[in-house]
C-alpha cells in the first residue's frame, strides 16, 4: 500500500468538491448545471441505500447472536424419569463451587495407602487395624465406633512400655493424643467419642497422682509403678464403657399393641427393641431403610424377624403409605446438641417432620455420653460428606442431618447404672439444663 495514495473517503470528498466547483462555475449553462445536480442526487441516494443495507445486515447478525445466547440453557442435573444426563458431573461441580459451605466435621483425610506407608510401625497394630476399618466405613454406628476405639486403646495400654529415662506423665498423654489424631483423620469424631477421649485423659491424671503417692510410701520400682498405672487405666476405661455404653440402663417406651417406627439401625434402639421383646410386650415394628447401602437395617430386620414380632421393612418414600396407624417413632442419635437439636442419620428430620404433622410422638433414646455442649441449628457445619451415586462429592449430600427440638416430643436419658442416678425423660428444649449435669 502506497502511504501517499488517497483513501476512498478522501477521493469522494475530492469529487464532491469538484462538483460543487462546477455547479458554482458561471461559465456553465443551466442545462449542464441541472444534469450535475441530478447526478449528485442519484449518487446520494445510492450511498444512503448502501448504508441502510449495511445497518440491516449488522442488525440481523446481532439478533442471531442474541438468540444463540438465550438458547444456551444451563445443563440439567437430572433428565426425564430421574435418568442422569451426560453433563451431570459438570452440573454437580458447578453446584459445589457455588455453595462452598463450611464443614465442621471434615471428611476422611487419609487413605489406606497412606495408613500403611505413613503410620504402619509407628502406632499399635490394633489402632492401625481400627483405622483401616473406619476408612472403609465398616463401623458406622456412633456407639459401636466408640466401643471399638476404647478396645483399641485398652490393647495399647496393656502393651505400653516406657524407658526409665522418660516421664510417664508426659509420654502417655502424648501417645493417646497421637492415637486420637490418627483415628480422627480416618473418620471424624462425634461428641461422644471426644467425651470418651477427654475422660481417658482425666482418668490418667487421677490414676497417676494416686499411684505416685502409693509408690513413694511403699517405695515401688519404676516397673512396678508402670504396671499399676496400666492396670488402673485398663479398669477405668472398661468401667466407662460398661457404665456409659454397654451397661447403660434401658427403659422401654413401648407398650402392648403399639405400632413403632424406627429409622435405620442403631445400637441403642436395637437394645430397646430387644429388651421389649424379652419382657413379652406384643407390638408391631416398621423399620425404615436408608437405601440399598443400608446393610445394617437388613441385618436388624433379619434378627428381629426371628423373634416372631409383626415386622414391616420399607423405604423412606413409602412410609406414608405403610405407616397409617403409627403409635410412636423411636430414634437413636449420633449427638444431642445443647439446644435440643438431634444429630442423626440423614432422613431423620424428614420422618420427624412427617410424624409431627400426623400428631405422632417422636421419642429419642440416647446415652448420656453423647450429650454435646455445642448448639447447632443446621447440618451444613456438623456433618460428613458422602459420595453420590455417580461418585461425585457434594456438600449438599450430607451423611447426617439435624432434627429441630420442636419435632422431638421426649428424650429418654440412658444414664449409667447407679443407685444414685435416675433414668430421666425430658423434653428436648430442656437439653441445655440436662447437659450441664452429665
């Protein structure tokens, strides 16, 4: 391109100037001037038509682009009849990034390979085996999980050895903390398990002080003092498990000819049902299952069906059809919060809300060691995240939910068996008073 060559616009301006000069020229005749004016008008019309044509084309292109953008709808998570479409994972990922909600009970942060590579040989073998079970979700019930942790700690205490150069009052709590941190990485602790670990530390402080005084007066050797502490700690842990979990007094709220609904399988509810059957109470039972993966509910139904009671096994969505004449609903729980809210398996709140609408009493049977000092109003900050059907994790796919206190009619307090204690039944709204005395 020649930089000195004029552009098309400059050429048009030059032509117009020449035409104007010709029109203003006095030497031209009238006829010549009229011809020039006609030519100028024709050129102006032609120029206007070309401009209008360009504008129309640009407008059509803009309209087409606008229609394309409107037709670009967001991919649906589920297709017709509940069949997932190809773009389901992308939709789930978009939801997860949008609802970046906090989680108070973080998910599993250790894998089986990490356990074998990082912790094998550093911790007691029983603790490692328990960690593998927790990671693979083989122990899900809160009470059974707490019992398993206490048994693993008992075996660790029995095999505990210490060099004379080290101080037991520093080493033992440190080792217990290492075990607790490892197991917490395998599966988040509930309020009951945290309370049990705190009791182990408190028991050790008392045992160490008593043994230290006894060793001074009797002049025990280091090995003798260590054996006394180990034996005392084993007895303390066994006593806690017996009084708080295994031997907690069971009170049956089931009466003859009752139709009872329970959700999933729970260690406490299983004991209540078995106690009622042993007492000869004739009642009907409806077990509501969480789904195909809820193997524990199938096992509970199989065990109780052998006793000869009238039993119905159903899914959560069919409960309104099956349970038309219900006497009461019995729930276990993972934790009972300070404000009277119940942390339990996902779906518990739905059943409690439905029961409340049908004027059916909802009763929670829970051990006192599961009472929490925390107050929670929703499950988004105190829940574990489980895998969805397509393997995608979502913070909206919680393992537990929170049942408000307004849906709970009564809490049955499963307290330790002692002549100084009473088994109490209290409303959920009184939880803040009760939890301060347990």
